[in-house]
């Protein structure tokens, strides 16, 4: 589904040099490595936020903009004066190209945050903002889901719910999930680990 062919990326020094890897659908990959090892950079290269200095990223017919979603813990992309529902509707309208009906309630109920729907985004806690960021990303229906340190703000209940939900997506939608995390335990998911040190 996703192949990295001899990619290199340099800022002050090389983060990646001649790095290759094949990610297969219906799998969950965990990027391991110390700070500065390039975990976030790799996710941003896959999404197209950064461009490779050389090498190629092949998506097997998928579209980098519409079929890949990048979810992190940064809440600055939301409109803080709008409600949760207004934010989700807006981002859904620009993420979803199939004109499917906007219906976030299942995900909001799953994470037990439906009561936040009409709250202004600025009134949410960091953990609640993280949950809404996850809901926004998962609503996109993307085939490749990139999760960058999204577990740190979640309580144990919601971590377990998220792990179970990701496992379901893998089975039902043949999605590909790649994530970074400082968490040592990731539920009962079958995970393939990639060490970037």
C-alpha cells in the first residue's frame, strides 16, 4: 500500500538517508526511536507536509491529500471560537470528497464525549481537545492513518477504546495505521515495530 524508496531528508543534518520500507495494508506499525530520530518527520513526509530531498514515496493509487490523515496533539488548527460541532462540520466538508452525510455522533458516543458537541473549542481541556482531534481525523475515512503522539493526553479508558477502534478499522477497512508513542503498552493489538535509531 505504501512504499518508501531510498528517501532522504536533511535539515541541519540528515534525518533520513537512503531509507526504504514497505508498509502493507491491514497492519499497524509502531515507530520507535529516541527524540530526534525522525519519527514525526517520517509521518510528515508520508502525508506530504514535508517533501523528500531525494527518493520516492509510492502510494499504490492512493491520493496523498485525500487518502492520508495526519493526527497529532496540536490544537492550533481548530477554530477556538467555534463549537466542537461547527469545527467538525467544517473539517469534514473539506476532507470528505464523497459527499457522505456528516454524522460524528457514533464516534463522539464511542469516546463518551457527545456532551462536548455544542461547547466552544476554547473551553475544552487538553485531553478533550485531543479526543476531538482524533474524531476529526477518523471522520475523514482515510485509508492511511498517521498518529503522532496522540495517546499522552488520553486517560486509560479512552486509550483502550482507541486501540480497539483501530483494530476494528484494520479488519473492516483494510486500513494502514502508523503511529508514534511514548507509551509502552498498546493493548492487545498486533503491532509491527520499526526502530528508527
